[in-house]
């Protein structure tokens, strides 16, 4: 499928969502829409694997027979289904009963079957608890099929679900969809729902253009970026992963086999489920990723709290777009937390540095971390100044990139990217001021591919450019009290063009003469008419 067709598919599905959600909040309808798209993906993947497994035994149905071929095979071979499912679990890592396949659900919707809602409930429950528990447990926990937002009673809710499923099925039928295409459509819809959610979107979505900058940075060689992209990453970690789009962007740059394992953490249960669906929809096998539901600030993931340095998880790349200036409530015990004890605690009013230190703690010595934060971290005083100063003195801050305002759905403020390394070679900090390099959009500003490439090339080559990029020595930064405000180091003022005073004077003389001639001519007309002249 071409890029144009993928965009058409995404637009078609969004039009369906926009048309059908009615008065329902976009966030609520998102969960239904994306879950159905995910069920379609799981079903397609499973049926293709089943056809390959059964070979010539896979039923060929007559035209007009709308039953799933697997349903026919199950009916014909009741004694073999258990062994078949064991084999499918080994090969595809999950099982879906024929009655819960998308084709079965879509046919029930087409015929307005009164049992659709009940079947969906059973199907979601089966996938969560019996298909493959380690991957799908709680996957549909936020979807309430009995919500009054769908209708006042069972019949109304069932009818609404029939309409939604029918429209999605017909919309998808217009396109030849494979797993990659459905994954792209899923990403498109997440972006569209994020746009409709306004400030809430900051909880789960990093715009693709910004993801491209972060993923481009962490996939380059950490010590010698100019040598190009790393061949492999053993692991990549996003501790505030939202819907997982940033992690997937890193995977896209590295290739399907370029990352050993993807790790993510997400506090919001709905968003956590979106991330797991998103991974699977993009062909990431359940053995290739681990998304944990929990709070990064309290570090409630037992695996990360390993005290033995030899066993403690460490990552080649850490990326993150955490909530900006998030209010938190650290207790006294956190002062001794292994993540913070050498730096001090971030203030209650802004957890920005707490997030940064959390990710930095788990970075490998040869790894790279790229994190999006508000500009305040560059210059605010107090506890933040102490943390910033130590990171600078230890040589851990490699690059600071200032981005344009209004790039996010969640906020209009300009933000920056901090690139951190535990072992960096240059004894300076690279400042990139990309704040004025963007394309103005109707709702959000946009970084074009050219803008993204310019940022990445500047970082990779560590090159300098007037009013755009500069390498600043630690001595100069120290003189500025370890203040990292970008405008202290890169002037954005344009030089004024020199004024030719002789030319300006000649223009004024000529203009004065023209005015005098015009006045004399006008006064001659006024005299003929017997009117008083102009002064």
C-alpha cells in the first residue's frame, strides 16, 4: 500500500470516528475505535497463521458464505481443536476462538445481531485471560461496553456497537490492509484523537516530528555520532511512554531486528493499554517488548529497583517526553533513593529533573539519553540549579536543543531537548537554537523533514552556525553560573543593514522638490478658480 493510500485509510477511519461518536467525548470513543482496529489486526494475523498451519485442510468456502473458514474447520474437527490451539500458541503466541474473530463480529454487526454486545464482552475477556495472559492481561480493561454513553439500555448500546463495527468493517474493506498498514492507521488515529483532546493529549502522544528528532539522536553512535547509526541497540527505554509512538520511532530507524528489546513504563492505565496494542499492531512480538503499568517517580517497578549493580537493568538508549513541570510529593526517604542521592531532590513544584535523573540512572555508560523538558530546567535556581550544576561538572550534558513554540497539542510553550551521556568526549556543550526554524500550521507549528534533518545533522557533525548552533566551553558556562539559557550563548538578532546617508539625503531633496512643484501647479489651478492657494 502506498503512503497516499495509508493516509486515505487513516482519513477514512477518522471520518467514521468523527461521524459516529456524536456527543461522546473523543477520549471515550477513541478506546472503542482503536480496540476494534486492534481486534481486526489480531484476527487477520491469526487467520493467516492458521491457514499456513492447516495448509490444504484450511476450508475453502463458496462465494457468499460469510462464515470464518476457521469456524467451519472447528465444526468439522472437534477432536483436533485442542492440539491445533496448542500449536498456534507456540507459533503465534496467542489463540482466538472463531466466534471472536473480527470477521465473525463484523458479520454480527452487518446483520444487526442482538447478541453482538455479549459476544464482544466474552471475546475481550477471552483475549485478556486465555489467549496469552502475559501479553493481553487487562488489555481491554478501560472499555465499558455497558456504558450509558453508548446508549440508555442494552438494545440501544448493541445497536450503536453494530453501527460502529459495520462502518469500520466497510471502511477497511475499501483498502488492501496488512499489519503495517493497520499499524500506520492506528498511529494516525492516535494523532487525530490527540488533536481533539487538547491538553489531555500530552498524557499519551508525542508528535511524530519530535519523535523523529529524539529517535534520530539516540540511534547514532554515542561517542562518535559522525560515524553514523549504530548497527544494533540491545535495549531502549521510555519511562513515560504514553501510546508508545516514541519507542516505535526508534525501532523504525533501527529496523525490525535492530533492537534486542523495547522497554516502556506508563502510569495511565488507558494509555498503557494503547501502548501494548500499538506495539503488537506494528509487528513487535510479545517477546520483544515489555510495557509496565506503574509510576516512574515512585519507581514501583520491582525489576528496576535491583540493588546489585551487576544485575541492575541498564539501557543503550533512553528517550522520554514526561509531563512538563509536574507537581509531585517526594518524601524524606527519597533523598536516599539511588536515583537522586548524589544530586538532591527536584522541587515539589516541578518534577522535571526527577524524571531526568530517573532515566539517566538506568543509562549504560556508553548509552545516550534524549529527553523533552520545558526551558525552565535550563535556568531555574534552587534545587534545580544544584542538579544542573552537578550534571554539567560531571560532563553529562552533551547537547541542548531549543525547539519552536506550539509544537504540542498539550501546550503552546517552547520546549527543549536535553541530550545526556555518562561518558562524552567533547569538553563543551553544543547549543542548537532551532526555535525559529519551523512551518506555521493552522493549529500547531510544524517541523518539516528539512528542519528535522538540519537539527540532526548539526548534532551529528557537532558543527557551528551563526545564530543557530554553537559549541560552548565549560569555562564560559561556569562564568554564567551554570545557567544554560540558550539565548545567553546564541544571539538571534539580525545585523542591521548599513544606511547610506548620502543616498537618503538625495532622496529627500528630490522628494521635497517634487512636493514643491506639485504645490505650485495646484495653486495655479486654485488661482484660476478664485480660491485661496495652499500654504
